[in-house]
């Protein structure tokens, strides 16, 4: 019988160990992050963009005589449309100019159509 040196015994011991599992590919490691970003886009960003486009379309369709409500809650009737703002009559002999982005919704159109 031959004697083994402690160093040789350690080499034999480690040679019998199983090889460690290989690390997952970088693509698989980033897959949860990519899925999270995609979910965030479809749940938050896309609906907000759709709402913004609908608001811009509504603003472009406003004409003189339409009754609107501002983001501040003031109801009035559009008397004049300018490039970047509306002139709105809010009471008898009281007109104010409001930026186009501050119109919240249309209460009624001039042709009687309700929105």
C-alpha cells in the first residue's frame, strides 16, 4: 500500500467534487427587468399617451360658442379662439383669456351635442 501525501489527498478529494453549475446567461438575468419595463409601459405610459392625444384632439375641435370647464372648475362659453388661448365668457360682461392647455372638458357643443 502506498501512502498518499495530504496534498495529493486534497487533489483527489476536489477532483471528485461536482463542477459548479454554470451561471445563467446575461439575457436570462435581465429578462425580469425587461418584463417589468414592458409591463410598466403598457400599464402606465400607453394609457396616459392615449388620454393626452384625446385631449389634444378635443382642444383642436373647440370653436366659438362651445361651453367648456377649465381645470380650475370655471364654466364658460368660448367667444374667440386665438393661436395659443381661448377668450371665455364666464359671466355677463366678464371675459377671460385661458391657455389652451387649461381647458379640462367640453360641457356642450354649439350644435347641442352633449359630451
